[in-house]
């Protein structure tokens, strides 16, 4: 992560149909490899997969993770 003191934020997990979604915000200045590692850990520990990633002009990454609703017994995303 970065030394700027900004934190990643996790939005509210919402269910839609067969999937539940969790929005994340990764702050600017976070390296691509650090972001990839963070998302990889979410996938391994919680059954999440990447649904969408947006890179904004200021360097902020907006990420939407999803998983099948039947996996809701697994932990939610955590930073």
C-alpha cells in the first residue's frame, strides 16, 4: 500500500439474483501489483471474483467483486 494514509474502502455487500456484489475503492498511489495481490487474497479467502474494475484519471481504482450467493457463508471482503 501507500504511505499517504489513505485507506481502501469497502461498500455495502448487495445481493442481486444468483450473485452478491461488494464494491471496493482502492486509493491512488497503490501500485498495480499491490492491488492485484489484495484482490487475489479476496478471491482465495472469500470466493470473490472480479466483476468490474475502473481506473479513474486521479489513479483511484473502483472495483466490483462478485460471488455466488450460495457462498455467503464465506467471509466478506476485508482489507
